[in-house]
């Protein structure tokens, strides 16, 4: 039995994907919320708090794998985008260090600056 391929995250209303930090924060809050929910339910049943917390730690992991499948797919996508961006930046830096591309492209010269360079006595 194979799991279905991850569903790409839906774009936000602004058209941008949420950043890595926001996605990690949301996933962490969801996991902590599930842990708290399971702990509270066990305490309400009459289990001592320490035991309820330990059981909740064990139960919340497989539950979160099932309940937060879409959120994990979003997190995987954000991690992949971040990794790709860092890889591109690293390759660009290596190319500049090798001298394959100039470090900073020359700034375009405006007509006024070109006129001043041609006739420096007019300033």
C-alpha cells in the first residue's frame, strides 16, 4: 500500500505561498494543540496529569501523522522551496567566487552622469 503523492499547497489569496517560518510555526502549534487536547481529555477522565502527559506524547504522534497530513505536505513544500533557493544562492556565490560572472553588474549610467564625465570642467 502506497500513500498518495503530497498535494501541493493551495496558493494564498495574495498568490504567494506562506514562508518556511510561518509553516513551521503553524505545524508546531497544531502538534502542541493536539498534545494539549489529548492531555486534557485524559485528565478529565481521571488520569493523573503526569501519566496523561506521557500517554498524550505517545498517542499524539501517530494521530498527528493522520490528522495533519495536508499541513505536513505544506511543510514539505516550504522546505523544498527553501532548499532550492539556498542551492541557487550557493551556486551563484560559487560562480562569483570562481569569476564566472561579475560580482556586481555595472550600474547604468544616466545621461547627466555621462555628460559630467565627458566635460568635468562645467561643475
